[in-house]
């Protein structure tokens, strides 16, 4: 079948496209920066088109021309941006994706939401947060993702579509440069032999490796009728201090410092996440996080021309 991946040359998208190709799918990638990733080795299996998801005409034209059976939208702004710019991409862009799919008769759509919708962990105490819990996310990106979920449910209810959201936790990988990156820099900078410092050792995160979340998106996308409209990815709850200890286990000379040992946990975002829906329905199983840390270290060291670290 033909699958349209919007934002396909990005951090997660380029990996999703390769996983889809391995499964024999034909993929059309639409991205405003088509040169950001290369798929030449996949031949005619992947077609890359320049397009701006914030422009409805672009999305509608590509959807009409390529006639996909499914659409995956991985285009969004992480972080805090000028309101008009962020709204165009995160809200208008997402709605363009939903509406173009509806008009072209594509009922199966998957999109990226975020753990950000849940807000800070302190609202839930020491228990994992489910997909049904109240959403406390109150900053720009969180509010946009909350609206994306509302809009998807509205399309599903009014038009009988099957639009499904995945809430990635703190995605990590050697090439992540946007959004929450402290858990990334805690690994990549020491791998380069550079020092790194953070405010609080007890600041909590829930990392999930980019390869794992790409697999999640593929499995959800390829299912015709998922049991739910939204899925938590889950991940590995860990403090930056504990992550630093893992890194030092591989790189004893790693220079990782903290201004204070405590003071960050109380303001940490959602890091205890219930992903039983995803595990039970799709059978996902993540590699041990310590292995992923070593993988990132050695990918970075290979880029820097440094020898690999042994397990």
C-alpha cells in the first residue's frame, strides 16, 4: 500500500520510513526540508516531495496526487516559539493533515501527540499516568497537543475516521537537537569527551530511544482498527543523576556535574507512564535502556572518529 509520511526527513520520520520500507510498503515523504535525509538506497520505494504542512493547498495536492491508503503526520514544533509560528505548524498544520485526508477519502491517520499533555508528575503522585487521566499540560507545546487530541476525536466522531495519536515520552538518540535534550546531552557530550553540567541531579525524565518510538509508530499505523484512539509510549523513568552514573559506567572519565543534588524532581514533567495499552495490543518490547545508552555513545564516538566503548 502507499503511505504518506508528513515530516518524513525529521528525527523520527527518517527512521519510520526505513522501517516501513523493510515491511515492503511504498512511501511518499512530504517535508519542507526534503534534503535533510537521503533514501536513495531504497530506490522507487520512497518518493520525497517538498511541501509545507502549514499550507493546506500543499497537503491537499500531495494527498490527491499520491492517493495514499494511510497518512502519518510527524511534523511539529518542539519547544517554545512565537505564538503565530507555533500555531501554524502544531495546530493549523495538523488540521490540514486531518482535513486533506478526509477530503481524499483516507480514513486511517496517525499523528504524534506528546507526554507533555499530562503536565507535571506531581499532579499524579507516585503512580503511572494513563491515557484517561486529566491533562494538566499548560505550556505552549502541551496545549497544542491537547488540542490535536481533541481535534482528532472530533474528526473521528463526525466523519467516522480512524485517527490515532501516539504520545511519545522523552525521545532520545544521537542526533536529537530539539525539545527536551538534557537527557540526550548527558550521553552525547561525554561521548565526545566534553564536559556537561545540569541544574539538578534529581530532575526526572522518561527516555525512549528513537528506534523504539519509530517502531511504535509503524505498528500503530499498519493496524486497520486500533482498539484505542490514543496510546502512551512509556519509556524508562530515570533521574539525570542516575543517567550520569550509567554513562560513567561506560566512560569513567565523563565530566558530568550538577549544581544541586535535589530541587528538580518536584518540577519534573510526567515521567511515570502507563503504556499497557500499547504493550498488550501491539506487543512492543523495548531494549534495555543501558544498552541504548551504550548504542548512543558509540554512534557519537564513531562520528567523532573515536574508538568504540565495549559493554
